[in-house]
């Protein structure tokens, strides 16, 4: 299933992704640090959603209390709860 999540407190404004059978695919951030967000998406490709959350949740960017990877973890968590 395809999801879109509006990010908060980071340079990116949205993250889109798919979760099928608990596997994350096609992660795409809108805005943000292009190379970094592409890298995060590529590293998460084909990974179990729970593992993505475990690895990315709580990562901080510049003292903001969140980051694009953390926002992806929040987005996946939200998607799995709905």
C-alpha cells in the first residue's frame, strides 16, 4: 500500500513510500538534502518496516530533535498503526 506523510521540523516537507507484506519500498522525500534523502531511501529499500523504525527512530539533525530519517520512522510507524 502507498503512503504519504507530511514531515515536521525538517527540511523535507513530505515522504512517500510503500509497505507491502511488512516490507518498505519506493521511499521518496520531497525537498530536503537530496543526496542524503536518496541514500536513506536506497538503504531502506526491501527492508522490513520494523527494522527501518528500529534503525532510524531518534536520529537527530542539528539539534532539531528529529531528522529526515527519524521522520521516515515516524511515518512508517503511523502507517502501520492505521
